[in-house]
């Protein structure tokens, strides 16, 4: 007869597996499956095969200061199978670590840490099953710890560790890496956030910065981190946990408008020596209301992908690298990037946040990289999120609000306003309640109502989930064309305060409406709008990289343009009277859709639909 302890262990294991499976299912329905979730690492066993081996070269990385390097693996197996795979583990002693107990009834698994990436042994080795020999090159980034490469048989569902490599490490695993800029709470303040292995008991973080070619300043940085206990559930609390190291943020203040600045992140050790990062530069923001060319890129749902082809399953984020490369290619024509939610799809596998910050570093280290909160950052049952699903994989917003700075009054809430030149951006958080009477509703109305349209003529509303209009088939399945309870709460505000464009992610593709109010096109969809404001144009731009969504077969009158492809929007304010929106496809950089808004200050002040108080015959 089975013992009560063993029976209870089976029940608890089943519950944990069910919650992980549920998270994977939720993810699959709205963005693809997190590849690491396919590995049943808690079921891994040791089955060392003397005839199997994994060799890695080089063993020491970063000799010339690199933060990422390619490692060549050669491996053999006397009993090869098409299901054999190689996992990249960090720290290197992954099989020696002690797993935390989720319950007194559950014995800890043999392996308690998922790999940071994996690839099948027969990848580009077509004769592996015959010869038992293969090789591949994998890209490794500096993530504060050493690495080892392990060969598994048994596939992803029943992994058996048969061989592992020697330890591979960067010359300084703790080095400061992956700086990301963000605009501060005032227009002339830039923040720099980065990651390192240095805590405040070991070193003092700072930024050396100044106007290009002039005397440099030193600004201190604050240091944050978070622990396993702050995660809300599995896999973030279990096999997906990885120590995030230390996250530092410095505030560079009193910037001169439009001046070029250089900066370099550093840590002063207590012995007096300094560990430097790489030098970067940025252009300070324009003065609020300044009449100059201002260009902002906006998209959602990009996620991360691997340049070496690893971690790919079920077309998970095939467009992510294309979007990243297009932005890097055109960086000289971009002043700011706004990523409106579903940032990296870590879904509880914490190592992926490092991978993502490394992927976007060429962008984020040069222009402000602003982010919003999405379902894959925040949602978890009982955590206070508006939706009680499992999409965050147990992260419940903690990594997102630490890894990236946003100028919010409360970063846990993750809603904020931002003025950039002639733009006012109101960034909402759809994962917390936005309906009338809530704190967020009051924020949204204040953000929209407080803008000085003489200085910021272009008023843009941003949110992750579609609070406006969408033809996505999954909305149609729910009997709606929006997030339930979405636009009904907010469209009176958009109309009253004359929001030019409302933009969303969540639906993985592109769609543009006519200027629409109460489901009716107040003006026809066109490539140019001039004259007085009529209604808000809604744009879904969630094709940053995650697997594409399907559109409903029946097309509403308000749906002017649709494109089931990867891409991003580029807003260009030429001056106070002309705004251009372009939708750019990521695969080739071509402009697939565009429209301009032309008007003067009086047009914004003029009455529009529903601007006047309601009247009746009695009044």
C-alpha cells in the first residue's frame, strides 16, 4: 500500500505540473509557448554514459572585454537518438545545487534549475543518429555565473543526463552589462539602468557622463534586486528561478536639450580599483513643445529569440530578431522606443530577462527604451492582477518593474505619463483595473486633461491589451471586438480630450481603424486627415515578434487596414501641425501603411463629436 507521504507527494507534484501546464496553455493561446517550459527538468535523472562526451571551446570568454561570445561544442554518444538534446546551464554546478522544498510532502527533484537555452543534438548534424557525433556553435552572454553544457537523452519529457562539459566562464562574470536608457520623471532627465554581479557590500555603482568632448560628471546609482520568495508561483519560484544579480539605476539630470552625451557605467571596488562597462552615447530630449523633428517607434509583444537558432519551438517569436535588427539598422532615425507590454515572454524562466536585455542593448543603450506592462509580465491568480490567469509564469510583475525603469509614481502600478517634445504619451496598465472609479481611471483622465496642446499637440494613448478595436479571431470567439469592458469605460475620455491615436499590442499583427467613436466611422479611413478633430484612430501594433494571431473572417466597417505580419509603428512629428504614422514590416523595412494628421492649434480647441453637454427638449 502506498504511504500517505508518497501519495501526498504525488498530489502536490500533480498540482505543480498542472499550474505549469496551465501557464504553457495560456501562453500558447496568446503568444506561443515558452520553449523552456517543454523541458520536464523535475523528472531528470542521471544516466552517465562513458561513451558520451561534450567538449566546449574556448573555456575562457571575454578576454577582450566582450559581453557575448560564441562557443563551439563537439559531442559524441554511442547510443544516439533524434531526441538527444544539449542544455546550457548556469551556474555550471547545476547538478550539485540544493532545491528548495515547495512542500514538506514533496522530495526535491534531482535537477532544480532549467537550462538557460537548449538545442537538439541533430541540429544541422543530419547524420548524428548514424554516427553519434555532432557539433554546433552557441552564443553565450555574460550572466554573472559560469556555464556548462550537458548532453541529454530521453527527449524533453524524460531527460537523462549522459554527459557534461568542463566549466566555461567569462573572465569577469560580475562585469556591468546591458545598459538601458529611459526618460526620467522630468523632460531633461535620463536614467541608466544596468545589471551586474556587484552588490553594495562589494562595490559602489556609478555613471561617468557628460556632454561629448567636455568635462565628465559622476552620478551615483541605486541598487535593487529581488529574491525567489518575491515570485508568486512556478516556474518562477521553482525550476525557472535564476538569481537576477544586482540591478542599478542612475539619474542623469539637468540635460541640455538635444546635446549629445557620452556615458560609461562603472563600479568602484573597495580596494580603489574600478570595473568599467563599455562607453555609449545618447542625445538629450528636446525641450517640451520644441518645434523639431521627433521620431518614436512603438510596438508590443516582441519577446526574445536566439541568434544561434536555439530555444526555437512552435515558431516562438520568429520575428523578434528581425524587429531588433531593423531598429538597430535605422537607429540614427529613432529618438525613442516604446515597447507596450509582453516584453520578453520569460514566463517564469528568469534567465530570459538577461537574454532580452542583451538582445536590445544596441537600441536601449542609445535611445530611451520605455516599456509597458502586459499579461506575460503581470498576470497571476491572487496577485492583484485584473486577470487571474497564469501568463506571467509566477513573475507577477516583479522582474519587469526592476529590470526596466519607468517614470511611474508607483512602479508596481506601472502606469505613467511622459512628455517628449511635441508628444504627450499616456501609458496605461491593462493588467490592473482601469474602469471608472478606480485609481488608474483617475490617472488616465488626468494625463489626458492636463496636456497643454499648444506645446504637445500630439496626444497618444498606449496600452497593452486592446481597449479599442480589434478584428482578432480570439476576440470574436468571446463575442466582442475588444478587451471585455475595454473601450466602454474610456472612449468618452478619448473623445472629450481629443486623443489623436490610441495604440495597443496583445494581438500579434497590425490593424488600423478609421477615426471611430461608438463603433461608427466618424470620418472615412484615409491616408491623410486634416482639419478639426473628429475621433480617435486606433492602431494595433502587436507584431513585434511573438507568433502571429488570426483575424476574424468578417471585417467590420471601422477596420481600415490589416496585416498579419511582423512589424512596428513609427511616429514622426515634423512640427506642431503635421504628424506621420508609418507601419514598417520587420522582415524588409518596407512601409506597408501610413497616414498623416494635419491641423493647427484651433482645430484641437474646436468642438467635436460629443464635446457639448447632452441636451433634451426639456432643457
